[in-house]
């Protein structure tokens, strides 16, 4: 006999969360006026929370007009965390490489001058204004100096194969065979190119310029013995101080470097008056409000006073120093004028 199946009925249960009964009762007894007050208070608290979140969401972009690993890139990342804390903002380091640094720099020149877009520039910033024939921005007029970070110098290295123990012997060897020796650089118009070109002009010597894609490539050519000399930023070559393939000739700064105090300057080595180094700093698009400029300047100067940051920058070959906006702007004016003379003397030009 077939079994009769009886449809099952769903068992309904009411689960009451802890405290729900009290809440339900409270809702019945709560007056409209009381509910209105609570709603207003909730809205006010939510609004305050949103305001705080909005303040914390400020993003400041530091554009580095070179690839990752470049001197400016490393320096930007060395200060970004502390600067973010000082400004209560998120600091984003953005690499925009191309055309000798002019691609990323042009982007900042066109940005809104609200302090949220800066470029970490160096002396090559002004050099570009004289080097490139059709530059679509003015390196001096389209920017405002916000915060000076410090400066870095360069070292002139020679191949050990040249058998020159010092600057005087190097100049003597090069002069003995005008144009017979080559030197490498990070590219036409780069600081390593112009530094060496100005040195040779001061010495009355001639060498052939071999442009490479980077300072690292130029140093590789020197180590391989394919070129006779290189001028490179201090931090990039200090590791080769005891390498038997190269000879450290001189430091290009006005005074000896704290990172190589036993190395004489070029001026001390027989070319009085010669000096070549590079400032480093943050620039904003022209038109930034003075109050915003001063705020960022104060934050940067606070960061530079931090011993940990000073040690970090020193490891990168940067002699950190704080300046006011006015002092930095005066430096930029002097450097703009000097860059023109330097490029003219080197004969460098990029179409």
C-alpha cells in the first residue's frame, strides 16, 4: 500500500537579537521630537567624520622628470614619508621621464598652482631652457621656488690606463693629444656632459664627447677602458673609490665634499675659480599662493631638521640645507643666468 506523503510546513521561528526587544519598545515610546534631535546629532557627527576624511585625502604629487633610481627619484622618496606627516597629506612620487627631463617638467608647468603638484628639480632644470630649441615652457618664468633641499657635487674620474695620478697630469696627457681621448656622459646636455665640457674649456683641452643613455652607462664605459674620463654625481661613484680601473681626480664643488674630504677640488688642482655643482629643490607652477608656498617650505625645512632625514640624504651624497622661499628664489635667478653661460661655453644644443 503506497505511503501517503504529507507536505511539510515551514517552521517559523522569530529570533530576537539581544537588546532588540528593548529597542522595539523604545521606538514605540520615543517621541517625534526626540527622534528629530537624534537624527540631527547623527547627521552632524557624520558630517564631521566626512570632513576629517576629506582633509586626510589631500594628495600632493612630486613629479620626478626622470626614471626610477635617478638621483631626484631617490631623494624624493627619501623625504616623502616625513613630508606627508608634516603636511597631513599623502605624498605620491610620480616618475615622468623623457626628453632629458622636459616631459615631466612640462606637465608640472601646466598644472594648477595649488601646491598639490610639484617637481623635484636640479640644475639641469635651467640648463634645458638654453639647451632645447623648441621647449614648450620657460624653466624660470613658469615656476616658483618652494623649498630648497640641498646640493650635490660631481667627481671627475679618469681611466687608470691613462696613467694620470692627478688633475694636472690628466690635463697634460689630454693636451698632448688634442681630441684623441674620449669622455662619456649621461647624454647631450646632461650635467655630466656640461660639467666635463666646462672643465675642459677651463683647462684649454679637447676631448671627444660620447653621449650615453645614463650616468651608469657612462661609468661602465670608463670601467671597461673604452673612454678616458667621466664626470659623475658623487653618490653614483663613491663605491668605486678603491677600484684599480679608475683614478679619482677632483671634486667639482666650490669646497671639498664632506663625502670625500681627502679629494681636492678642481680649483685646488690648478684651475682656480672653477666650480660645478647642482642644487636640488621643489618647484611649483608659477602663481602658487604665497601662503601655500610658505606652508610647504616650512614643512620641508622641518623635515630637513630631522637627523634621520639628514643621514638618509647624506647617504645619497646630498648636503642638506634649509632656505626661505626668498633665498631659494634668489638662487634660482643666479642659476638661470649661470646656466646660459655654461651651455654657450659647451656648445651643446638639442633640436
